C-alpha cells in the first residue's frame, strides 16, 4: 500500500462477528478478518500449521481495516466504537501506526472548521471569527463521536435547519460529543435533553455543553430511551444519529416520548439499510416526510 496508513483492529467475540463486520464495513469494505473458530486439522498439511494458529482462541475474532493518511483515523475509530456500544457488542480497539500517547493530539491537524448551512463547527483550540448571522459551535470531541465531519452528523444538521426549533423541547438519543444538542440550543430550542449509553461520551458532551455556554442542555447516561426524563411531559422534537438496527428497535417505543406530529430526525443509516428503516417507520404508523443523502448515508425526517 502506497502512502501512510493506520490500522484499526477490533477484537471481540466470534458470536458477534456479523455485527462487528457490519459496523466496520460502514467505514471501509476492505476488512481483514482473523477468525479461527472453523479451523480444522483434517487434511494432509496439518503438520505445517503454525503454532499460533493451533493455539488461537476459537471464541475471539479480530477484524481490521486500514485508514489512509488523508482521512481521520480517529473519526473512524470513534464511529466504530459508538456503533458497537449502541449494539451492546463487547469489544476492544487497537490502533497501529500511531503512538498511543499521540492519539489525543495527532488527529487535530485533520480537524478543521466544518460549515453546514449557517452553522460552523469549530475545533475548540482554533481561533475563528464568525460572519454576521453565522452560528458557531466549538467542539473538542475527546473520545466521543461527533466532530461534524461525518456525513451522518451533517445530515441531521441540514434537516434541523429546515425546521423551527424555537421554544421546542428536544430529545437527543445517542448524543456522542453533544454536537447536535448544542446545535439545537443555538438554533433556539427551549431545552435539550441528551442521552448516550457511553459514560465517556456523556462526560465529553457535558464539557462541550459547558464550553459552548448552553445552560439549557442536560446530558445523562441511558440505554436508548430507558432513562429518558419525562417529568416535564413528552418532547416536541427528536434527533437520533445512531445505527439502523438500533433505530428500528427504538421505533416501537418512541411515540411514548414525542408529542403527536413531532418531527423525528433519523441518521446513521447506511444506504443499503434505508428501505428496512423506512419500512419500519411506516409499519409503526409514522410517515417519512423527507429523505436526504450524502455519499452512502441517508437522513430521514419522520413525523410521529
């Protein structure tokens, strides 16, 4: 391979191989899989097999992909980690080609201001002068997904700006870095309640919310809708940037959390799964008002 590449390897259980490969193929289809669960010595060349293969753990699998230097390996790593956590898939992630001590700094050279409509996501460490009418969101995603550079995040931001959030109570499912709740707050939302299954993401999101001065945003740990606060009633608006399987699972309960006719923005949908998500939306009696695309990703505006 020409140029400089970073290898991302996910280690998990063999029984979860399908989920791991499905998530990682959203980043790149060129996967290298180390799976010895079906290995057999039945054959004439058994004596030539390396001891490392003979002694390999049959219940553990490793899946790797290679990220070219012009892409942010860190964004890819965060995307994988968030999606696997959303699917409750136990895993660990290793990165080769980057010194672990440099993780927190080396990726920053690739993270520059990103504009989506009138919103510009600005790295927290950069100086930036906003133009008249421009909304800036300062982000340091830490170890959480959500820098604004990924298509799934941009799709939600585009759809949010086509609707009025003024005085709306917003529910953010799978908040990651908190980026979408912060955007909602700056677009006029009355209050945003954000949730993520990952405590690290919650910590990062709270820091970003504080740094952006969004006092009307709260961030808590929740497995999807399990711990969502309904003490003030149902919500007027919802964003869910997660994965297709989790979206489908969430749809059966989401009407308990949203006011009738409320907009629900769904993202994290790879193109090949769009029909499946759309059918699930319709089967629960909801309507798809609009769909937008960016590369292989789909964002949907749904009415409950």
